[in-house]
C-alpha cells in the first residue's frame, strides 16, 4: 500500500515515510494511491475499539515497516472509551472527548506519537516538534508526546489569547514539553514556526518536525470511529446513518469520507461549519476562495483556508462530484448559543459550542436516516460559554481535572524564533 501526493509531483511512499515527512516534497498532501476495500465481515469479529482500529487500519499499513507493530500501536493510542450516546431511537452523538485532553484531536495525536516514537527508535534519530496553537491542537500534541523518549516538544501560544483551561493544558507538562507564551497573536506563533523551518541549521541540529493536521498519521486514525459509529447504528436501527461533523480544517470529515470510500456503511456526510464558510461558498458557487478567519464561539473551527480541503478536492475532483458527496451548512454564534440551551432542555444533555453546530445542522437535514453528530470536545472545556446557557455547572471529567491540578510552567517571550532555541 502506497500513498501519493495530491499534487502528483513526488514519488509514492509508504505510510511510515508519509508520517515522517508530513508534507510531500512537492507541497501536496499524502493520499492513498488506491483505496483498499474493507469487508465488514472481518470488522464484526472485533470485540474492542483497539481491535476494530487494527482491522480498519491494517490494509493501509500492508507491507509497511510498522505493520507488525500496528496492533500494539492501536492498543496504546486508543486506551479510552468511544461511546455513542443516543438522544432517542434515531439520533445519536458520538462522544470523541474521553481522551487525555477531552477533544477528538487526542485520537490523531496519540496515534501519530505512537508511530513516530517507533520510527525514530529504528533510525536512532531525535526529533523536536514545534506546534503553534490557538487552542486544542497544542494540548493534544503535548499530551501525546509527553515523556516519549527521543522527542521534545515546543508549544507556542499567543499570550492572553487562549482560555484559562486551554492555557493550563498547554503549560502543565514539563519534562520533554516546553511551553512558550508569545507576546503577539496566533499568526506570530505560526510565523515563528515557519521561520524555524526556514533555518537549515536549526532543522538539522534539532531535527525539527511538525505534528499538524495534514500529517497522514493524524488522519488515518480518524477513519476508524466512522466505522465504529456507523456499524453500531446499523446494528441498532438496520439503517445506514447520516454523519454530521463539526468542521474547520476538515481533517475529521476527510477521515469519514475515506471511511465511506473503503466500505463503512454510511448514508451521507454533512459538514457543520461556523461563520467560516469557504467550503459552503465553493459548493454554492463552484469557486474556492480562502478568506481571513472570523472569530466565533466554536473557535477550533475558525479556519479561513481549510488545510485538508486539498484532500477533499482530490477525492471529488470536479464540482459536480464534490457537491454530490459533500454538503454543508453554516451556523452563527447566536444559533450556537440557542442550540446549547435547546439540547439541554430537550435531552438534558450538554454540548460544547462545536458540537452545537452539529446539533443545529441535524435539524436542517431532512433525512429519514438515523443521524450521528460528532461531539468533538467535552463541554467542560468551554464552561464559560456553556454554563450561562444551561444555567448550571458542567461537571469536569476526571482526565481534565487531573490536568487542571498540575503545576503550570511556561516562558514568556517576544515573537522571535531564535528565543525558542536559547538555553
Ligand atoms: C479541531 C476541532 C474541530 C475541527 O476539526 P477539523 O478536523 O479541523 O475539521 C472541531 N471541534 C473541535 C473541538 C476541535 O478541536
């Protein structure tokens, strides 16, 4: 099994090579050269989530240097529950927030970390991972790589621009994880990462690498829960579900489209967007145009130029086939607030602002099929938005409260990438 670049100007590589490289040399993203077909019969024998993950991912690692370690990697990465919560006979929520940092990015970050550690050990190489973050990504990456031998992590966040609970998740690690509060905005953090990668001496000396959402190692594990959810819905209802996915960089939804292509019993996939809607504009007009991002209550989806769009347009290569498969709706901040309250009053269930976009879109899709909304983060991470709507406190899950109690440690620096490498 080999992966090729969306731009078609780099040689095809194995999954492991794609994971180590991140971006393809021609600037494209790695996608399967040929999609495997996964027979459902085999998946039905899996008795746990890690076993299911192994069965789904094995074809993508066929012939790969990590093939024989894949079962162990899945056991290690997916060591938390992935429950489907049913509002009623037809409507479910897939809770993707029971990992260490209470958001779905734990799936990708933990799988990537487990793969990278093994690949580096084989090569006797060391790595420094740079992450600029405006919220969830930095925490998931820090948690996933914490205490991994041979890998250090530098997390950059804009000083005073992340929520108190987010900042705690970025700064509570120590050991091999260093956090930097940058005197500037998110764009300054991102520029410092880019400047570091432009410096060949730093790249060589520190073995610089990134763990952002375009890495194949973060995308592949996101195929698995689309199978997990759709198989469970088919068993319960006898029908294939519509999946409704709160989306920003569309990595999560791309994983589910890949799942559908390789055989998951999914009826349709609908993207829930906030006010950032370049994908919806593309669907409506046939023209894709990136835009500056707009700040919303669902801040992990504030993306004006989704990084995985290139994978979606590669999969559905003309506008007609794109609109056949991909539909999307945009949800305003006002609707997000109303929906958090509405779901609480109707089902006594609390959703985060991102999940609320999905719940709102569920009402717009007039389908006779059962539906699954992906719950991308635990509502306790966004307590300052959620609690005023529901009029009560959101209980903090145990994994989050453990992080909130750890001591916080970080350096505050000016926006100059040299300051990341002075000791
Ligand atoms: C990252 C994130 C999203 C968006 O996921 P993409 O893969 O970027 O589309 C949605 N919700 C939460 C809570 C996130 O952290």
